[in-house]
């Protein structure tokens, strides 16, 4: 089993209403956005990016496309 670390991020509750997202959806999208950016700046591989994002490699490739990042 992989060793994990849990992080706590405090954000204003009204942020989620402004973004029209529930906190869980916001967290999921934030993980994907971070992984895509780190892949784009060559800090992580596609496989590691997919792992960070919590996606399969195929789903991560689709996320790269959605963000306009070349695989």
C-alpha cells in the first residue's frame, strides 16, 4: 500500500457557490488542474499526473486535451 498524506485546505464557503460546484467536485477539479499544470511544466510524467489527478491514463489524456495541453 502507498504511503499517503492528508492535507487540509480552508476556503470560504461562498467560493463554492460562486463557482457553482460542491466542495468534492472542486477538489477533484483542483487535483486535475494541478496535475495537468505539473505535466505541462515537465515536473511529472503522464503516469504520475494521472495518479495525482486520480484518473486513469486515458482519462488524464482527455483532461490534457480539455485544458489545451499537448500530450
